[in-house]
């Protein structure tokens, strides 16, 4: 059985004020093309389907269109869970209609999906946090333990854990192990899908991406891969945006990566989906397939306008965080020229090469009783070689006040 594992679509996400929707349309089309080219039998989407609880109409339409295409109108099951950016109720809402198209949407942890049957597959077993499917083309089933995102308190409630002192990892381990012991024998494929922050014990803690809502629950409740039941052959995770296998080659525990670079901390990362080939009682065969759509992100630093303009002209289809080092402040005409040259400049950061401190100014007394704008001017001058802030900067400061 071939499975496509993807996650962290963040449909509707912007990079500052720059819309990524057109790029996301291309990426979603590419995901469908990959699923068809690889002839996968099942698609798993491990959370953060949208970027916020109230996505735009365009993002919602793109989501449903993509799921319908991935499902091949009911021929291929698609299972998607909510992440920490998603509204669980919004994800759950269309499920009665979606399942007629072979799409199973899971908004809440410990959800119990009703048994149903379609032409090409059927659900043959279900429990809280568990689903077992039988696809017509296989003589063995696939069992999926699923845990959509919830914060620590809510997740313990879903798991039936009243004792606040009990570690979340203990609660999850007990729940997953009970399900695995009950349903996951060697006569079928056994998979876990979750939107959680996990790591391998003893490994360096992976950092959450810039701009990502943190779900780190604290060092006391770090979730380690050792809590995954031994029956599980493959674990499909969502939340971290860079591809990584925090398990082993024999039993992968995989963050498949986000579908696009969504912050400049991800600049240079290759995005991908993971293709898994699974049989009962055997180790999985996996491969990553790179996603090529979407604009690359760059963090670039230059020390003169000419080189900056040249690079921008050579790289028009990019999004850039641009730092310009100079001996003086960036002139208004140079700033205008940069933005006219390239429409993907997200941040423009002027930086003085030399931070010269006037020894005579070091011990200057500060009049804290003066007007706040005059105080800001004095502060700015003390940090910028006695140069006054320009009108644009003062207007921003007034707006902040």
C-alpha cells in the first residue's frame, strides 16, 4: 500500500502583507500530480490545513478543491486532521458531506468516526482516536491511530485524564498503547498520525519555525518518540516545517515539511512530501518527493546599491529579506529604486557599517520630563551618530504612540 504523507499547508497564510495564495494554488496542483504520478492508495494530511481559525473564502475553496482532486472523487481515501492553526469545529463541519467523496476530516483528538462504506473502500472498525480501513484492492486493512491537535488541558480531557499532575506523555502513551494492543496485530498496516511537537530522547530539541504558533508544552512534558507503540510501522507528524525523520529507518517518525517556505528562517529549505510503501509486519520503504512550486525565500546582505540592483534583476521570482549596509542612511531615492526593481522585497533593513560612539555623548544626562517625541529624537541621535530621524520614521513613531 502506497501512502502520501503531507502536512502544514497553512492555506491563506501571508508573508507580512504579501499573499501566497497563487503560489499555494500551484503547490496544491503539484501535490495532486505527485499523488497521481506515484499512484498512491491513501493520502494523510497531518494538520495545519489553514493558517488561522477563520480562513478566507479563497483558502477554503482551495482546500476543498484539493481534497476532492486528491480523493479522485472517492476512489482514494484522504484523511486530514486539525493542527494548532485550525479550528477543530470548522474542520469537523463538512465531514458528513466530505466522506461521500472519500474524505475523512478529524477536528478533535479522540474523535470517533462513524462506520461507512463507499464503492472503493470502507471503514471496518472505529474507536476514539482510531480508524481501520479496508481498501478494495488489498486483502489486508490499514489501521490509523489519529491525534489531532489540542492544548495540554483539553488533550488530557479528551484522553480522560483528570489528574493534572500526570504528564501528558504518560496519558498519550497509555491511550495509544491501549488502541495498538486492541487493534494493531501483524495482519494489517499500522500507522500513527498526529499534530504534536515530538523529539527523540537525547537529541537536540528542534526549533519551531518563525511565525509559527508555538505548541511546545514545556520541558516537563516533552513528548518523546519512545511513547509510540511498538506495533506502529510509520508515524506521520505535522507542525515542524522542515523534513526530518526523528525515528529510525525501520520505524520512521516523520515531519514531512510544510508545503511552502513560510518564514525567512526557512529560506533555502527544500519542501517535500513523503511517499511510504507499506506491507503488514514489514519495515516501510520511504522516499521524499520535492515540491518545486512556490517562490524561494532569500536573506541577502549587500553593501552597495549597484550590486543589490543587479542581484534583484537576476532573481525576479523570489521573496527577499534585504539588508543594505552603508556608511550613511539609505536615501529615499535609493529605497524607491529598490522597490521599483523588485516586487518581492518583504523586508528592507538599512544597517550602518560603523557604530561610532561619541565619547562626549556617553555621559550625557537624559531629560525624562521632555516630550516623548523629543525624547525619541534624542535616543535616535545617540544611536545613529547624531543624525536626526527623518519625517517618515517620526510619523511611524507617532502612529505607535
